[in-house]
């Protein structure tokens, strides 16, 4: 699975990840890397899903240190709070993911509408919102301990990420851009359906051709999110508000990742979601019996893995 729905996603105009990896995705490769990595199990494919989830706390701690260069006390605090978040997530959130995937499996057995796809995506966003709500106080405690040099390091690392993404964007510019985007989307779709027909590839091409500005629009959104993350972390470090206030600022940041306050950004995101939902519904409805079977098998497999992980949590196991 690569997108935030039970099929592929052109991630060039919306939050993937903003909606988008079941293996450690990122909120545009930045904020999600800090606090949302474990929920990525819901969102994208991983042949070792259970192994990835059981090591999520280690991956998140490593990413935090990579971006912030934590001192010993900060690292201790981070590992302690990440472990607690991981336990909470395993014990309270995974059953909801299983239900979401089981519901999707039932849906794809028949005709699927764009509204069905949006409903699934809304379920993903609710899961992300719950995780952000839970993680915000812990991230706030860490942010209150940061030194100016650490916030500068965060800004520098995110800027480096953005520059790398910009270079990648240039590779997809020009006359070949559409075909390259189509091939990426086809590759994702075939992870779910198996080999696509020429007609199905043309459905994808037609949809992506209607949004030629997608790559640049998503790049701008990504850079804005990075800037806003650095701004909120800088504000917390500089103003040293009470922990509850710092947590509220972070919750607001996470909330805007899903639903931006600015009307133009919100409208662009809504348009992207609608276009992608229409494409996903078309692909499912045009799938052969064998392709539908492959899709259902994928969903069933991920649901089973998550159910196993949830059962371990209920039994008090750590995996």
C-alpha cells in the first residue's frame, strides 16, 4: 500500500502521506517523522508490517535525534514519551484501523463511488488527528527544552529535504512530466491490482493530465508546512509558555495539516481530494475480477496483521 486509501494516490497536490507510508511515512517528511510515524502502518505497504510497527518507537527516536541532535536528557525524555505513545497507540487505535480496512474490503466487492473513497480517507484523517492530539503534549515538553541551535538544525535539515525534493521536481518538468507521473501512479496501482490494462493506464493519464500544476502545488504546500513547523517550534522555545499552551499550538499546527484555515489552501486540497477519489473509484469499478480479488487480498492481509498487533497490545505484549 502506498497511499492513504486502499489504492494509489497522486501525491503531488495534497498532503499525502499529507496523506501518505504503512511503514514510517511523514507529514510531508517533516512533522509526521517527529510524531506520526507509527500511524503510517495504516497508510502504505510494508512486507514486514508487524516488524516495522514493533520498531516504530526506535525509528521515531532516531528521526528526532537526526533532526534535533538531542542531548542525553532530551533523548531520555523523548524515548520515554515515544514508548508511552506507542503503547497507547497499540492498545487503543489499532482496532479502529482493522475496522476501517475491513469496511474497505467489503466496499471494493461491489460498485464504489467517489464518496466511498472520501469516507475511507476521512477515516484515515480521523486516525491521524487522534494521534496528533495524543502526541502534542509530549512533543510540547520536548520543544520547551530545545536550544536555539537545535531549532536552527531542524530548519536546516528541513531546508535540505526541500532542496532535494525541488531537484527531484525539476527531473519531472518538461514534456515528459506527465508520462513520468503516470508511470509512478501505475506502479503504485499495480501493487494493489496487479498488471493494469491499456485502458486503465489511459484512465490514469487522463486524470493526471487535468492537473498539470500538481507537482509545483504540492511542493509549495510542503515548503509552507516546513516553515510553519519551524515557526511553531521557534515560538515555543522563545516564549516558553506553559506546557498546555505549547501543546495547544502544536495541536493547531497538526489540525491545519488536514484542514488549512486559509480558504485558498483549503479549496485546493478539497479539489485534489475529489479528483483523486474520482480516479480511485474509476480504477476499482473498472477492475477485472482477478484485480478485485488481488485488492481484497491486500486489504485482508493488512487488516490481519494489524489485528495481530492489536491482540498483542491487549495481552500486554510488546511484539
